[in-house]
């Protein structure tokens, strides 16, 4: 026990169910699997190493009966009763001790051991932290190459995952305000069961500030009936339900109390009643439902950055009935956002970064939530309490992941001033560099799906000043494919130069011609030195354009001006659309539905 002194003992606490006279007592509810509620505890942080003394103190009274023990106190208690149990002849009715374990979030702004300030990047994308109790004697492996010891209790905690750079290597800038997401949504689709009318955050208008959307819900008086107490919340997110294996009957609805609250319920499952007063307070809202483009930003980092990216097939849910037929067999990982705008409510992770409306495809029972947390420097209030004085969307909005300028590395251009007819440069100066691929100096990306490395990012790229299309188009065999500025928009195959075998020449999709994209012949330099240096953007690059530019930049000639990319969708079911490509608009990213007639312009790019 002596060698754990001087370490951080206060990130994990234990509430004992037993008493001196009844040490083996268990208070676990057989119906829910829940143990002692944090709201029922006291102590635990008084005169101990802690990182949040303002809120984490509570005295014993009738509502707070159970003492929180830190790691050292827990070991001493168990050891004391173990010795007594042996002295008493090892009675079978006292051979167990039951505890409820409370693990604090792995995020501080003050080091409780070194008494120094720490910043957010210290805690992100780190190996799991662990604590092992009651180790057996060390043993040597049979091959004599390693040693091991068994632990009677092992607790592991994953770190916050972020796409933001956590150091300044390769010229990156560490953000003042970033955000991260949880490593795993333990409840996955288990928010379902009767949530078919769930409208989550009806006032959520922000595309990129989920905490603002959450606090809009929390502060609006008409929502007060939905702000339930912690005890009620714990009756919904039970330990048994977290471990429950989903069956077909679980999609049919299980109680009105779960309706209209899926997003709000998630707040209670990831946060804690820190001051133990039984009600949800603004400073306790630390983890929140992301806004739609916070999911999109996470997609930009993807598998290279995240140990657990947004899409993993082994976490997906498949169904073959009760949903629209084209979704049958699709490995679904849809995430609810706190944004409530048309086509900007649900994030379709299996399709990369598609966005959709609530209920689209009939899979509303299967939505999960990957909660997010704001990450700030020392002394900055990064909780919902920051919105107590004023509800403003700019509050705790994460730093821009990239800059947009008209000259490489020059003064950034504000969003409202990003107009068509100018060359722009995107520099991804705050993203984790693991997201980067090698530079493409000439030619085009190989044909690829959205899970492949060709869909990664390069640190900086140049965007063409003009959108281009065909010079003329009458039929699939009567057209002029020479590029023209603001020319005639065409289908994915015709723009990318991909031959179609599944369509005949009577369809708008048909293409048999030159096997290069329309962007390949584009050039802007007077001497033509940039010829063959331009290409179609991949999905991640196009997603950045969707976030970076207003609708007028995409085109005033059509009601829904769109561009497309060179990437093809993966993870499709047997009945999925035969047009597995995306239309990209300002703020909108969606995969084409079966029989879609959409045509697109090309906005060429090149790595810089």
C-alpha cells in the first residue's frame, strides 16, 4: 500500500454496501442491476487530492448515507475485513463485500499530485489508464520471457478521443478550444424502445456547437418538464439495460416515459450529479449530444486518428424487417445529433459522413449517440455553466480546424466573404497529423471507397476559382465533354470518367469515354503549368468544402447547387441504391437515392 502514495488516488471512489455488522450486504437492485446512487453518497473528496473542490464536497445526512472511499481507504477497508474474516474461520455468509465504483472522467485542468496546471491535450488520445487491486504473487511465463500477476480487481478507462492536434509537430497549432468524443457508446441503439416520437432538441439550430444546442434545451422554460431528476434518470439507464442484448421485440416500444427524450436521457447517462443535490444543474452538463458537423469533423480524422472511429462493423446493428427494404442488411451506425434542421439531424457513419432526417429509412429505433466534451485551457469554464450569463452560439465553440485564404498561408477570409470566382487555399493546421496521406503531385486519386487511404487528407490544398461542367450535352452519345466554366452539370460517372456497365445509353448515367475526370484537363495558370495537376476531391475534402463555403459559392444557377467527389460509398446492403455516390451542398452531404436524377458541377482541387 505504501507504494501507491503520491499517486492520483482520487479518480476512482467506492461506496460500500455493507456495514460493520453485515459486511456482505448487497444493495444491488435485482430489477435494474443498479447499486448505490452517487446522489446518495457523501464525502470522498474532503481534504484529499482533487481537481474540482468547488463542487465535489458533500456532508452526511439522511439523503447522503454512503461514504465515498478513495483507493487507499478502499484497500484498507477490504484488507481489514479480510483479516477479520480469516480470524473468524472464514464464515460463508461473510465471504463477499459489495461496492459501487465511481470513476471520474479522465480530464483535469489541475494536476492533483504535482499541484500544477495542465491543459486539455494532456488527456486526449492516450493509452487506457488502469488501476489493479489485490495482485497475486508474480509468476514467470513458461517460455521464461515474461512475468505476470493476476489481479482480483482491474479497472480500465479509455481516454477522450479528439481529432485535434495535441502537439505542434509538422507545423500544427494546438487549439485553445477543442472538443473530443467518448471512445465508445456503451448504449448504442439501446436508447430506442418507444422513442419513435423523439424530437430531441427542438431548438437545436447550431451546426457545430452541440453544447449550445443542449443548453438551449436546458434553459428554455417549456422544456422544464423534460428536465428530470437524477433518480428518475437512473431508473432508465440501468446497468441491466446497458448489458442487455438487443432482440427484435426491443424495437416495438417499451413505455411512454422514454418517448421524446432520447437525446436528453443521454445527458444523464454520461454526466453525474456532482453536488449530489438530486437535480441536473448547468455545471454538471459536461458531456453533450454533438451538433451534426461535430460528427463530420470527427469523420475527417477517421480511423488514422481514433482508436475507435465513428464506424466499426462490430458495433453496427443489422435488421432485415421493420425498416425500409433498401436498409435491409446494412450495418447501421447512425448517430443522433443535437441539430434539428432538415437533412441535418442524423449522421450516417456507415456511409462516411452522410447526413439525413430523423426517421429516414425507418431506422429511428436504431440511433446511437457518441457524446462529446469541450476541451479548454486551464481556468476556462468548459461546462454548461458558461452559458448561464447569456445563451450565445459563439460560447465554447471549438477553434476552426482549418483556415480558408486566397493565398497560401495568408490572412483567413471570413465565411460571409468566401465568394465564387476566387482561388482558395485550405490549410488543416489544427488537425492530428495522423489523418494525413502523402501528397498527390500530378494525376488523380485511384478509384476508392470511403474507407480507403485515398480518402484521407493532405495538410493543405488549393481549390479552383471556378466550377466546371460539360460544354454541351444532348444525349449520352451526343455531347461535348470539354470542360466549361459554369458549364452543364452531369452525373457522377460522366464527371469522373468511369465507364458504366449497368446502365445503357438511354439513361443519364451512361458513360463510355475518356478515363479521366473533367478536372484533369482544367487549368488556371496562364502558362498552363498546372495542367493535369487538378483532380476531383475525395469525400473528406468535399466535406470540408460543405462546411467552409456558403450556398452562393456552390452556384446561383440552381435551387440546390451541388458538387460531387470521386469517392464511392462502402457498407451497402444487397437492396441498397445502385448509385452509391454523394451530393455535396453548403451544409448538406447525402448519398443519392435509387433512381436519383441529380447532376453536379466539378470543383477541382490540388494538393499544395
